[in-house]
C-alpha cells in the first residue's frame, strides 16, 4: 500500500529532445537521431516567490506552497477528459517528439514484473504505462519552471494534472527511454491524493559507493544538500527507477541498447534513494 506523506517536492531533470527513435523491425533502438532545431515560444514566468529555487537539476516547491495548492484544489476533481492536450505555446516539433516518445513506450511488450512494479504500474506493458500517464496528465505547456536547469515540472497551483516543459528540453542529450523516465517521474508528482509526493535533501557530503561526489547525470551539477533524493521506493525517483529496471529485465521487444540504457539510468537514479531500508528493498525487488 502506498502511504501518504507530509512533505512535498518536485523534480525537473535536464534532458534533450531528439528526433523520434527509429525502429528495426519490431525492436526499438532508442538512439534518438538528430536534435531538432526549435524556436521556443517564450511563456509566462512562474510567479515571483520568496522561496528559493534550486538551480542544480530540479524544480521543487516548498511544503507551504504545496499546502496552499491542496487548499486551492480541495473541492476540485481531475478533469474527466481522456488523455492529454498540448497548449498552443508548445512548438510543433516538441509536440511531435513527445508523442513519438510516448508511442515508443506504448509499444513495449514485457514478460512479468517485479512486485513493486506490479504495485505501482502493473505489468511491463506499453498500454499499462500509457494509462498510467493519461490518468494523471491532462495538459502539457511551456514554462520556465523557475529557471536554472529545470526541464519539466508540475506546479499544482496552476493545475495539478498539468505538466510543464522548459527550453532545456532541447539542451541535453539522453536516450529516449531516459527521457521517458523523466516524464513518468513528473507524472507521479501530479498525485493529489499522495500530496504530490516529496523529495528529501541529499546528504552533505553526498558520496557514492566509491567515495566520489555524486553529480546529476543530467546536468553534471553537484547534488549534495539539494532536494534531489527520495527516502522510499514509491515516490517519483523510486517509481521511475523501478519502471526502467523492469524494462531492462523484462522487455521482450526492446533492443539490447534500450535495455542497457534503461539499466544504466535506473542504477544512477537508484543512487538517489538514501534511506537505509528503501534501497535494499528495491535491490531485493529487482531480483524477483
């Protein structure tokens, strides 16, 4: 059972929009292709706030802002419209890329799933992932998400089922399956019933198992002290990591490259799970 938590936070990770991944037969290569040349339409900035925004690789709002959003949304329900729409300020090429990425994920076939994956998503199955996304995100727009290295965010006071993209969407080169990890990370943050999930502050210093300083795989920013970690498997980092790890193990129509990419980014994001019990729980889950 997913437990409701008291603190809130959001991540926005840096990644690039590449051309839609090509297919070889029924297999996905996840290579991306050439980066599109896109003229971004400027969107209205996030309202000024006295709260400090991180510029590492994330966007998050404070517990106070989350509480205000919950009060604002107290008597509002999620729109019943199936699927999502793009706002007019989202460039056509970005819309095409996003649709291509989601179509890539929708076509995945898998065999089995780990217990945690079943609890969060269900089976490793494209339509299952599509339903998870469409049940949570109803609109996609463009916004600065507080500036810095943010690439995507959810700002519930602007509509908790709305996802925002930034200009950084085209600046970082990452595999298609990794981009989908970010999108599903943000989709998890729309969950009003779970207070939008929280992030925890990374340790300071924040060192990996080899004693090296942990940096963002997306931007190279140092993460020590940043609100860029999780303390449980069910939040945005945990759920998206579980999703990618299961794709790497169970996808039956993915190429070796897609499965290798999924495993690489899953292992990196697992490093952001800092609770002494949660990380072993996830590693044990991946063996089942």
